């Protein structure tokens, strides 16, 4: 059932992120719910990995384990060889619901992590300005989140995560709530920054096109229990342009991933809960 | 009493209308008040015993001129402000602690739930026996009334803080202390301010009743005294003063609420 342990495409180097037989079990009314069942995955430094799968297959749970917001029930996750134990500044997280502090302006939101890190006010302002400009929100630096559109809010959240300079970005369906055009723009922008600073990115999405367009590797998950179904390598060149998106190779990969996501729902076997 | 009466308008009022809409509302309000005074005047002309508006205004003027009304207002306001300040100053930390530490919640909840079911006025006899008839029992029941309302909203405010915001702060390196001060406190401010406004209304209601029972000065006392002499104009002056003061204090808090929570998304 569990596929062979998928390894990073860069041979030799130790993985940046290593997920080793991680399970997560939630207690529910009539027993337990297995959200993750012995998930194993290695992610190399500078890799861009996307995770797709049906709703409820444990994508967010996996990301929360990596973020240190959720403790695994079994197995372990390591970052740079150190076991994950709570959140850390080397891992930036971008949430689906933006999670901006509504009482703070864009600038203050971006500065939040720098303040907790004790960065002095002047440097804080400079760095915040830099990242606000990077995501193109300089005209809204002093605006409150309620006055921003969805895409602008997500850009602010991205700037806030970038500001603390994490080496890993964990993104949970960051563009899920955006319209198609804004989404494509943000995808391209994200790839552009990634190709410059080469962070390691774990990006969760519902959208198969998005998964293939962004990634070095697409991890397809299946539900009940949450597990890795298939890992698809994406050998498309960067920068990924519109041409790449329209190429037959892209279409082929897309079909493969789509098949892996779609096909599993017909081969559902296991019940979701086991009585304790 | 007055404070509570204007509460339901909060939502509607915060869905801001244009300046023109605001002016229209003001005109309507004034028309309505004038109409009410007209009805009162008519009533006083037909029904025996009801004093006319000029008679009440005249009595108000007399009471102001000899300093009685000022003295009463001062006595009442001092009590309500002291009680309200003590009540909310205790309620906010207790509510926060209850929301943040489940142990505190478990320990405090039975008492709060129990005392909530007892109208603060019912505590007055006990308070008088235990604390005498001075200012202490009055301020105590007023503080209790404000506390019980405000503690619940502070607690609710903390419990309702969006988990995602707390997680967002955690991944940005915030520890418990920072999360509390920079996420939980601002996120629960709207709840607390609403609780304070309701608490003020209930302080005010309790004040008048406390003065009806035992006082030498104050608006409630003045009305009680006037009742003995069938002095209806004085009773009217007392009622109108209480209403106006309550309204003014409520508006001040409403203004503070608008200022402090303008970041909220309007649904
Ligand atoms: N705290 C919890 N208690 C009980 N069950 C939970 C809890 N958190 C998550 N689950 C369950 O675990 C499963 C996986 O949840 P998760 O949020 O990881 O799914 P997901 O793949 O991110 O789904 P989506 O695409 O809809 O966001 C879901 O079925 C959910 O009901
Ligand atoms: Mg999810």
C-alpha cells in the first residue's frame, strides 16, 4: 500500500526536509481518525514540491507537522537533520486564510516576525519596505487588511513570511481563494522569487494545473487514511512561461497527475474510522 | 437602563451611512423628540397629576439654582464611575485568565455562573448588613453588576480568538507572552468594549436602585424623597437626568469602541 520511499531528485546531498513514517491520529467521537498513515518523503534543498490530493487527505495536517504546529502521533519530521519541535524562524508558513492581523497595517504585519526576533526599529522598517515593494504593495503599506483585495492580502502574507528570511516556505493552498488571473500572476511571481533566492518550498494545492506548473516534483496524496499515492517528477524547464503551460509535455504530466488524483476515489477501500 | 436600551443599534450604526444619511437621521431624531414632548404636554393637560414640560423645566432650574441637582449628579456619578471602574478593572484580567488558562476557568466558572443568576439588586440587603449603609455597599453592588457582565465578554473574547491568527504569530516566532499581548488582547478588544457598554448600563441600573434604598444624596435618593411628597416634577427631573447621563456615558464608550475597533471587517 505505502509506496517506496520517494527520494529527492538531487542525489547524494542530505535532504533539507525529511518526513519519516509520520502518522497523525485524531481522536474523534467513536474512535480515532487516521489523518496521516506513515507518510515518508524527502525534500532536497532548493526543491519546489507541490502536494495535491482530494479534500481531507491530510495535506494541511502534513504541512502543520512540518511547521511544528501539530505534533505527529508516530514517526518524525526533521529539518536540516534536526527533529521538528515547534515552529522555527527557518520555516515560513503561508496560510490559506491569509491570517493577517486585522488590527495591524500592511507594514506592521510584515514587521511582526521581525519584532518578535528583536530586530531594531530602523532595520525592521527597511526590511519591511523591501518586501512590501517586492510584492508590489508599496502604495498600501499603511492600509489595514480590511481594505485589501484577496490577492493583495495574500501578497502581504507572503511578504510577512519572506521578511524573516526563512530557508523553507510552507504554503497551504495560498492561492486557493483567488480568481484565475490573479492566481497565475502570483504563481509567476512566486516562481520568479524562488528562482532568485532558491528557498525550499512545500506548496499545497487543490489544483492539478498549479501543482504541475510550479513544481520540481508533485506529491499526490490519497485519503482515508491520508497517505502518499504517487510522486511525479516534473522535468519541465524553468522559467516556466506560458509556452511551458501550453506545451504537450505539460499536458501529459498534468494528465498523469490528474489520473493519480482522480483514479483513487474509485478505489476507495478503507473505512475512515477505526473503533478504539 | 438607558445604556442597555441603545445597544441593539450598534450593528446598524456601524454600517456607516453617508453624511447626508447622517443628517437625515439627526433631523428624524429631533422631530421624534419634539413629537414626544408634544405628546407629553397634551397628556399633562388632560391627565391629572402629570406635570407639564414647562413645570418640569422650572423645577429642574430650581434644583440647579440651589445646587441640589449638581450635588445629586455628583454623588451618583461618583458611585457609578467608581463601581464601574472597579468592576471592569477586575473583570478584564479575570476574563483573560479564564480564557487563557483552563484551570482558572474551571475554578472561577461556578461562581460567575452562580452570581450571574442573582440580580445584583438582590445582593443589596446582604451588602448593607455586611458593609453598613455608607458608600461601600453601593459601590460594591455596582462593581459586581459591571464585573459580571464584563467578565463574560472578556472571557468570550479570548476563547473566540481565531486559531489561525495564533498559529500565524507562532510561526513568526511569537511566544506565549507575545501572543497574549499582541494577538489575544487586540483580537478580544471588540468583545470587551461591547461588554463594557452593557456593564455600564447595568451599573447605572443598579445605582439608582441602590440609592432608592439607602442614601442621603443622589438622583435615586432624590426621587425616592420626592415620592413621599407627591412631588412629581422632581421625579421627572430625576428620570430625565438619569436618562441623559446614561446616554452620554454610553455614547462616550461607543465612540471609544469605534476608534479602537475600526480595523474590524464589517459583515
Ligand atoms: N483536530 C482535528 N480533529 C479531528 N479530525 C481532524 C482534525 N484536523 C483534521 N482532521 C481530519 O483530518 C483529515 C485531514 O485534514 P486536513 O485538513 O489535513 O485535510 P486537507 O487535505 O488539508 O483537506 P483540504 O484540501 O480540504 O484542506 C480531515 O478528514 C479532517 O477531518
Ligand atoms: Mg487543507
